[in-house]
């Protein structure tokens, strides 16, 4: 597959865009992130071969439809997954593909988690987890073909200085649990949605 165009939603500092450019050098790459400081970092890394946009991932509008949209680790920012999904699907080309990586629950429970770092006065989000059933029912209602691929982390992640960052704990049977600073164990999946 050699897509004509590819959008990285939540491109951050451009690491994925750089890897995608190496894999698909002829593809028109667009990076979208709301954080201006991250867009500046991305410009230094991928500015010459990617178009970078500092905007919100639901209010921005592309000039043309997009063949592939990648959204890694960003769906959990929204407390209603239908808002970004509907928007991103509207940006896809007729035979486009939306690839989402993130926190999903294999049980039929959706969660909204807020956290506050010690010393802060405000509560933050971004740890929302939707059930695979809720998302599947919504996509079925839209007539969208989709599939789930469970993600298993092969290596260990060590705790970091970031108090909310994730790390792994290995169970007695060798499975790796992904835990974050809010003491939440998370399942991760790849969700592939085709627009055909």
C-alpha cells in the first residue's frame, strides 16, 4: 500500500511522521497537533517533508480527503469518542483507512478518569477508556468495516519522572501489564476502520 496522503493526528514532535516518511517517501504527509511547542519540535525533525498544522483535532478541516489517518494515543482525550471518530471519518477518502491505537476496554465498560498531580489546583483528563463493544456498535451503526488487534508490549517500560507516564509490571505467567501513575491498568488495541 502506497497512500497518496497520510495524516498523523496528534503528531507531537514528529517521530511517527519521520518513520512514515522513511517507509512511504512519495506520500504527502500532514502532522496535526494542538500544542505549538510540539509543532515547533516537529518542524525541526520533519518540516522539509511534512506539512505541519497547529490546530484542534476536531475543528481543523483538510483541503482534500485523506487516504490514511493515524491517531495514536489521542482518542482517550475525548470524553465522547463519537465526536472525533465522526470528524476523522469525514476526512477520509472513499477507500480510506483510519488507524487508531490506544486504550480500550475488552469488557463492556466505558470510563472517564480525571487526575490531579500533587500541588496542582486543576483536574486533568486524557485517560478515558472506551469499551470495544461501545465503539464497535457505533461503527456498525455507521456501516463502517472495522477490526480490533490486541496490542501486547514485548519489552519492559520503567517508571519515569513523569508521574502519570506508563510502565510495565510482569505477572507470574509472564504477561506485561501496562500501568500508569493513576494506578490504572490499561489494555491497548489497534482499531482499523475502512471507509469502503
